[in-house]
C-alpha cells in the first residue's frame, strides 16, 4: 500500500503578558500514513488536520502539500580509500565535523566512479540535480520575563547536488547552521533532524543506507560503522545538536 506524507502549516497563539495573541511565526508539522488511492490519501490528510498542532494554543492548520513517499536505497558500491577513518569516531566529541570531513574526502576521491556508475547514458555528469530537504527544528522561544517555551518548526530547503552523497553533505551543513541560528529549548539543546531528503523524482532517499554504502568502501569494521551511525543518525536520520553553552560561546566570540 502506498505511503503518503501530508505537510501542514499551522498558525497559532502565544501567551504573553497575561493574554493570548497571534504568533507571528508559523509552525510546521508532517504526518505519514498509508492509503489505497490518492483520493483516499487526501481524505485522510484532511482528517489528520484536525489532530495536528494539539500542543499549540488555538492551532489553525492548513494542508500545504500531499506527496507519495517512495523509499530508494543506494546499493551501488564504489571502490574507495583503504584507510580506516571511522575507527575513532564512536565518541561524541567532533562527531559531526569528523563525519562531514570523512564524507567530503569520500566524495572527492570517488567522484569519477560515482558518476560513471550512477548516471545514465547521454547524461551530463556535471549537471546538478535538485533535492528537497525537510528539517525538523526543536528549539526554544522566549517572549520575555525570563520565560522560555519549547517549540518545533519545519524548514524546507532546495539543494543542488550532482549525487545523493553530496546532497547529504550539503544537508548536514544546512542543519548545522540551523542548530546555531535557533535558541536552545528547555533540554539545553537546539536539535535539528533531517526528516527527509528527496531527489528530483520526489523519491525519498534512505539516509542510513547512503551512509553505510560509502562507509563499507573504507575498509572499516562493522562495529565501528554501527557506532558511528548510531551517534550521527539515530533512527536512521541525520541529527545535529548545538548546546546552550555552544550558543553562549559563539555569542561571546562574535562580540569581540
């Protein structure tokens, strides 16, 4: 049975100074479900519209888009470096930056091989494709008086890349920027999750399988790969965090 994703934009109210007032920042939610037909999916999307945003004050959701989600796995193997760059990445410090460095080296060294194996006859290997990345941002919102509230929003970004791996690298860069642009929530972190990465055919890419496909070419053991992906991609999706302390240090540096 096909899987569909409904994307909603929600206007809501905030409680400020003892009264409710409209929030100028819209909120975003997504809901996935199975349906036999597109018409049935649209009916279910309208039903879910009455449920989304229940954590907000006076939510007013609008269905912005409805798409069929397809899972595409990257299973091609490309010969790569024989070093073992993942062996020391199982600990949290430097996980994101180290992972980005490894991805970057892999793309640079194996670009020719990736192109020759993934593109079709007659295609331009240097012509970028357009990807759509959906980010969920768990952050904090303050209305003054020393109060901070948890909030969740979604950001959708278009990425131009020549293949799936470089698209994932670019998505990580965007997630890292979001984690620093938004205030931390009451957990002490700003958490950005790459909810989905779709190619130009609107097929959703399997982030973990893309990561494993390149990691297995680096002649590293399965235990190191598992530990690396468990830290970088819990539940199979890229996650970037920035702590309240990191925010404070960045503000201090920028003020000098």
